[in-house]
C-alpha cells in the first residue's frame, strides 16, 4: 500500500502530532508522518519528534535586516516540503500566520484543526471566547486552510458539552480529547480520496451523519430542579 506522505507543522507540545503518529502505527492506516516542521525549538513537540526518528526541521525567525520573516518561512518550508515529497500538510497547534502565496500553493492539500465549532470563535483563546459567550456546546473543527485565519471549507467537526463549572483549562482538555480522534479520522478521509471541495464546501464520499441529538441542559435535569431555589430569581422577575 502506498501511504500518503504527510507533513505536520507544530509550535508547541505536539499532542495532535502524537495522535497522528499513533494512528500511523496501524499498518492499515493509509498515511504516514514523513516530516515535522516546527517554528520553535524549545517545545515538547519538537523534542519528541527528534527522538522519534521522524525527519524534523526547525524554521525559526530571521534576524536579517530587510528580509520578510513570513516570506522567508514560506520559502524554506516550501523547499523542505518538496524535498520530502509531501502530499498533505497538517497544521497541529501551529501558531503563526502563513503567507497567502504559500497557502495557495497547498490549496485543498493543507488541513488545520481549531478548538471551536467554526465559524464561531476563530483566532486565539477560542475556549475562552466560548465561555465568555455562554454557549452550551463547543468542540473542534478540521478544515482546509485558506489565507484568512481559521477559515476554509469545513471537513469535520466534533461537539462537547460545556459544563457549568468549566474554566478554560477544563474545557480545553475535553475538546483536546476529541481532537485526538477527529484529526486522524480526517487525514484518513483525505488519504482515501473521499474529500472533494465544491463551491467551497466539502463533499465526503460515503459519509453518514450521526443519528444523535443532544440538549444542554438535559430536560430531565431541568424538571428535577425547583424554580423556587433560595437565592435564585427567574429571568424576567
């Protein structure tokens, strides 16, 4: 079996990288991690990738006067990706904006995973944004990358409930567990040739929507709570 050659680009601990590497250990999985690119040296993901034996490259910030840092990164990354015959780029906690021309070269061949149900809460601190908005559900999104931050055709999403006592850390941890399942599944869909972008929407061959629904809070919990709880006032009183 010819496995899809995937490059993963990271900036931090690399937990989604580990999830992808673990998926690739299955001999029936149709992809392999052929390259890791980091823009930071002193991060867990970079060190773990070096120890694992996966070809790993660092592209740090430039200190050359008159040289565009973003442009230099794009030039070096493109060269390395071509040298390793990469077929798909997966951004996994990659925390820098990519040059538009570089993104365009990998159009519909570059994925990103974001910890919110896009298009809601793009950008930094998505979990904090979700909590501030008071949403009852959050989750993660895998999408094809476009030059605008956290934009592009949505491929897959996963949903988690927001708990009343959640803080940014607890919600992030719950979403991250879901990310570790969703990203390898999405890479598999790409490797199997089941994704097609039509009018900036993704069609998935053989996809079946889940036969589930959920409410938060659940009705049974609501019915068991007295409306006259001490210290509580109903909305509109």
